[in-house]
C-alpha cells in the first residue's frame, strides 16, 4: 500500500491520501479531539500518537493536525497507523452514531436564499476546501443582518488563512451571487 501526503494551507495539518476511498463521495467525519475518536478505530489509533490534535476523514483522504512536534518525526507514525488500519481491513466508523453538530438555523422565509447559499457552497466552495484537507458546513443564515454562519472542519479549523478564505473568497462570492448576503462568520 502506498500512501501519498500533501501539504495544506494550515502548516499544522498534513493530508494523507491512501489511494482508496475513505468516507465516500459526500460523507465526512471530523474528530476534533481524542474523546470524539471513540466511534472510529482509525481515528482512535491516530490519537494514540501523542502529537495528534485533530483527525478529519474526507472522501478519499485523511487530514491529521498536529498539536506539537515536527512532521518529520510524526509523519512515519501516522503513515504506519493508516497503513495498519487499511491492511487489517478494519471498519472506518465502528458505530452508526451520527455527528450531533448538524443543526441549522434560519427563518422559514429565508428558505430560498438558504437553498442558493447551500448550492454555491456545495458546488464551488466544498470541493476547493476538500482539496486543502478540510470541509465547510452551512450552519445558519440571519436574514436581518444578511450574515451566513459556517462551520470549518478538518485542516480549515484553526488554519491561519481561514479568515482570509472566509472574508475574501467565500463572502465575496456569496455576496456576488446572492445580494441578500452581507457577511460570513465562522462558528
């Protein structure tokens, strides 16, 4: 098994590509800490490495964010854990427990605007963000202020360039296509 690695805009995160499907086309799983990793044998194994601070599974990649140390020392241990998991044929997610952070908030009258926002996020933003080892999820829209609330996951969470991505990239695009949008905030 050959696992490629790619750097991400977040210097604390590396993207590992095992050359096979990880979560599938539209599914993702975010493990922001050791406690959240209990439902995944692979995430638990990765958190068994002391310097691992966050794990994220995308369609065909695994993003690992370090809390400490240097990648030159950490990378072999991460590669070993991923290789061992896939060669043993272990399940990626042990239980079917759904993530509990899927709550969205918006007024019923804003449903059409929210639909447009989600379509733009799904077709233009999420593929690019996934390319950097992360994900972005719609969390809400305040029609009064025109603010879109988004949740950053994977390498995007805590990335030094995430504010610029939100303000200069996503906010400008949404404002261009949807005049009701005035701003974007991360939650």
